[in-house]
C-alpha cells in the first residue's frame, strides 16, 4: 500500500513538473507568413499581445452589486392589463 502511495505521489510530481516547464516567448508569425495588415486609421500594426487580448465586448465586466435595500417599484405606464377581447 505504501508503494502505491509513493508511486502516485511520484506520478503527480512528474505531471506538475511537466506542466510548469512551458516556455514563455513572444509570439511571432509562422515562417513565410506576414503580420496582419495595419487597420485603417491606426498609426501602427497591432502587436501580438494586442491581438490576443480579448475586447471588452468579448469579456464584459461583471456587475455583482448586491441589492442592499428593498425599493417599492415605481408606476409603469406600459404595465397594462391584457385586452378583454383579443383580435
């Protein structure tokens, strides 16, 4: 039983070591390909970091403001009862 635990810990340590050894180098285009064209109106071409950063529309910020006080709902002029004789 102790050998199984030791083997499992060794395997977990090996997996952690392999997962943490990834290289961090700046992105560059594949051999033979060019960088994207400069967008109209932009002074320079976007960098790789700018191209891989999601826009605000892609990742909107969350609004997690909690309701701290109950409030009486105001009068709604569009909250009408249903028609008695729908057409």
